[in-house]
């Protein structure tokens, strides 16, 4: 006669947040929301910079199709090329776009260094 030692399953207490997978903690949601807001703001800045520019429809389509901040980062060179010129309106658009990029990618323009400023 063969007997099996059957042990009952151990019940584990599950935190309530585990019932909503992917929802995260309130701080996580706030961070995701803030990141999404920054992305949308940057996307709108790109579209405003390209607004009314002749021959910029392809760029506008690419900006609208962007799904991640890095997508917009990769479009920065062709967008700045489209905004090239000495016209004060173009200069203003470039400045506004640079500020928007700096708000989402604050450390990318400064070279990496271990030295602290004085």
C-alpha cells in the first residue's frame, strides 16, 4: 500500500495592489503620468515649431506618429534643419524647441564629467 503525504497548499496573503496588475503604487502612477505629460508637451512643441513651414508635412507626420520621447529625439536634427534660417520667427521656434527638449532630456547637452562646478 502506497500512501502519499499530501500537504495542504500554503495560503499566502496577497497585497490588494496585486489584484490590479500594472497599476502600480500611487507614486508610480504619478511618475508615469508626469512622464506622459512631458512627452505630450514635447510633441506639441515639435508640431508648433513645424506649423506653417512649407515642405514640412513629412516631418509633421513623423512627429504625430512618435510614441516615445526617443522618437522625437531622433527627429531633432531634421526638424532643426527645417527651422534653419536667420528669420526671427524661425529663431524663436528653435529656441522654444530647445527649451522643450531640455525639459525632457536635461543632461544630454552637457558633456559627461566627474568634475563638479565651482
